[in-house]
C-alpha cells in the first residue's frame, strides 16, 4: 500500500514521533494506522501514546440535573471561537435540558422538539440551522445520555462532563465524578475492560518485553505484569483516589457507604478526526515524506 504524505502527517500529529519514524511504521504496518501507532509505542515508549489524550474537534459538553433526572450532551462546532459564543452556549444548555425533560430517542428526535431562540424556531433543529447561518459555522448535536434517580455530575469547564448514578453519600459520588474527569478510567473494574483493549496492550507489552532478550518464561511474566498494571491504571475502583492517594476509589466508597454501578464520561471531540488546517506543517510533511520515498 502506498504511504501518502497525509498519512505520515496524521500519524505524526497523533504521536509526536519523528516524521521518518512515522513513515517507517506505516510502511511496516502496510498503511494500518492503529498498527503503526502500536509499533511506535514499542519503539519510542509512552511518548507515542499521546494520541489517547489529544482531542482535536471543538465544541462543548452541557449538562442538566434537577435531582430526579440528569443529562449529558455534546455539541460540536468547527472552531474554539464559537464555543465562547453566547447563542451557541444557550443552544447547548437548552438542548441538555430538553434531553432530560423530554427523553428523546436519538439526536434526530431531539432536533424535532419544540424550541425557539434568537428569532429561530419552532424546533431545536430550526434553531440550530438558524444559528449556523447567523454565526457562519457548522454545529451539530453529537451524542447524549439521560439518567434517572440519584445522579452526581461534574463539568470540567465545557470540555469534559461526567455523570455517576449512585446510592449513598452525594458528596462522595460528586468526588468520584471529579476523579473520573481527572483520571479518565475506561471501566469500573479490571474485569470490565474490553478484551480488545486488553489484547492491544498485551501485544505492545509483548513486543517491548521481547526486546529485553530475557528467557521466554521471564518475558511471559513481564507481559502479564504490564497487563495487570494497565488494568489497575484504567479501572476506576483500583485507581488511587485523587483527594487521598492512600485510598483506592473503591476503599473510599466503602468507607462512605456509597454504591456506584457505572459512569458516563464525555470528552469534547473524542474519536473525531479534525481537518488539518496548518498549511505550513502539511507542506513540510509532504516534503519530508517525498525525501524519504
């Protein structure tokens, strides 16, 4: 498969790895972006793992919670400038409230709900389209979640939002929501981490361990140790509690007699590829890739 300059630039943007290392990894992976990223992680260590924390799309997370029902909503736009626009923020907050109050089945049903703002209407979708014309930038409702009962929530600015259904102490649950925003676990317990994610981590650990030159039985123990360490790092209950690192989150909840069954975390732009608009960087990437061809 031909490795293009744009592919090299994309991998470099994700990993911060040197341009030629990106080209070599893509060539070895036959153009598979995920495999190439894994190869760079093996060769360059955790530096190449920056892709997991880099979010490129713009927008806001809005939330609503009246004590009986709570919602979390992501609204995307093209530039950070629009995330400060009062009309855009008003639209996001209204949409989050409508999710909670009207329980729409999906984004399309949300857009069909009655709502008027800035002389636009009579539906939320009509307001969205009107603001696109007024502001001059595309915007869209991406995803939402609605939960009933006792729900603790936390917004970190407008970029990260967390909802935690719970039974017990409201302050403890709120602390857990803040902890999740800071530490970004992927599951409650190690057993809940997806097999795909575990296998990906295992393959990276195996490749790193193999380079040590140690006997096979030692390598196997090294791999298993790395996987177990990873599971502790990404599971909520096993993480050291941010307000008291002498306790795990699970220990803190037990002490507070509080039960948490799950959580939802939205990070703006998570998983969205954003158009590269740095022309100078794109030209440099093409020149570097051409020289390495």
